[in-house]
C-alpha cells in the first residue's frame, strides 16, 4: 500500500511503525474470509482491509476521528484471525492498537460511552473492585430487563456464584515437588482471580508436580490488556510497568526460567511488552519479560506430562483467538490433552472468535451475542462431555449459554496427572 506520511510525521515512532505496517498491505482481501465482523455484518469497513483504509486516512491526514471511523474501529474484536490469514505479514494488531490510542486522545465520545468505558477501566483490572461489582450486579439482576441494553448486558454478565479469594493468589513461593527443574513466576492476573480461582490453583499444582518452583511475585497484577485495547495507553502502561518491575526483581534475585500465563489474552499482551514500551526507559526490561512469557501449554510441552490416568471423556477444544492467532499456539493444548488420555474433538469454526474479546461482549453486545450463538451451536453439535479453553473470557462467554461444563485446559491436565477432578464436572 502506498502511503504519503510527511518526513515530519515519520519522525514520530508510532507513525513510523504504522507506516511500515500499512506499506506491507497489498489489498488482497484474504483477511475478509476469516474476519468475524465482516462475516456477520457484510460491510467492507467492518473487515481488516476496510479498517486499514480508514486508519490510514485518519493517521496520514491527522484527521480528527469521526463517528464513522470510531464505529468501525470499535467493532473490531482484535481476534487477529486476519494476521494468521495475511500472506504479506501485516501486523494489524499494532496498527489497530495505534488507531485506538489516537481515537482515545482525539475523539470525544458521547457521555454514556465515556462513563461506561471509564467505569470498566477502573473496575475490571482490579479483582477486589470487580468482585464487589459482580456482587452488586447480582442484587439488581431482577430489574435487568428495564435497563438499557449495554447496562443490561453488564448486569447479566455477573455469574451466579462468585468464588472467595484464593490464598494461592497472594505473593509467595511454592516449592517444587521432588527435584526442582524450573523456577517460574505465575501471572495470577486480575479478572480471572475474581471469576474463577480454580484455574490458578490447578496451574500451581500442575507446575509443582512437574518440578517447578512457582513464584507469585509481589506487585504483579493486571497485564494491562483490557485498558490497552480500549486505547487507554497511560493506564495500560502503569499496569504493565508494575508487572515488569515485579518480575525483574525475581529475575535479578533468584532467577526465573519463565513467566507462566494461563490467560491467553494476557499472554499475547505480555509477549508484546517490548513493542508497547518502545522508546520508554523500561524497554529493555520489557523485552526481557516478553521473552520469558510462556503460555502454560508451552511450559507443559517442555516438561512432559509423565504418567496419566483419566476416564474416557470427550473434550471439545475451543481455541481462543489470542492463543491461536495472537500467540500462534495451535497444537500444544490438543497434543497435551491427547497425551493425557482425553478424546479431542473440535468445532468446524475453530478459527473464529466466540465474541468475548476482553470487554467487547460488554461494549458491543449485539455482535458479541451473534458470534457466541454461532460458536455455541458448533460446540453443541459435537456432543462433548466437557469443553476446554485457555482463556477466562472465552470460558465465561461460552459457559453462559451452554449446558456443558467449560473448564480450563490446565484443570484437565492437573486432573489427569493426579490432581482433583475439576469442580465444574459433575
């Protein structure tokens, strides 16, 4: 794609990076075939190629964002299926993140949208606030039908059961069982700690059983993904910087072989910290942290499962977009589950998004619902005993509309190698 940024514009690092991304695009349109919003809406501007044109025009002309541009950029899930499909290596993730930041800095949203986005940014990344918000939402659920659609969707998002905080999520060190093979930090996250404490508990047991000393680092918390994808870069950098400092303290102390992440949306962001902090004094530490970040399935592939024992169970594997497209991890979870003794089946639309996408299901409820319904239908057709996924957002999204237990891959691997049966499986 030909671009016409001025020399002055190209001195700005973010513009220079976006220019490089834009120039890789050859307008081929392969991305439209795998874009969920294009398939649902049928509008070229709701495809990656269409959004690229809008973003190019906005950035190149330093144009003030208008409703049209904001609408179509907001509708992007950041599922990154387009990056898997693109034959030219267009880094759409970096481009759309830049566009969102530009919009956040240069567009005044309607008052309701501003309040909603600010509220989400101040609640979701903080597990205590989020837990309180969910308890409050349960109290007003009987009146949800009287509320505006977006508010109603937020209220209905609150699960019936909210777990008490897990003691395992506090800063501490868990010794390896037997010989120590690796010393790893576990990212315990933010929303996941409030929604499902079983995931981190199972991950810790699994790692310890396979020779890992597990560190929950003091000061680490939200990865910054939720606010980063809302264009709120200052907030996302504050969260990310806390993690970088916390993990670098451990790395420079007793050392770390890896930073283990069991929420794939977070993993995609942490692995990109070096790019997020380009030009920042923390950039070198950010790169080190990004290089150490590993999905739980990457670590378990290295370690191997050893002996397993499990009853015959049909597991439908849901590939989270952030894992298969964002991190390009496609076979590890299925290989591990098969090696553990499970029968693995996949839906026919395994490459497509379930509609969760961080805060997307709260801010774009209509599109999200259509994507969820399609995903649930293809999973139900498989008649599985259980559904496995590697991202809490997907688990909540699918689990809200299906009568099959939805559990984390780490929970199943923990069970197969000597841990307790996941509580969600009756």
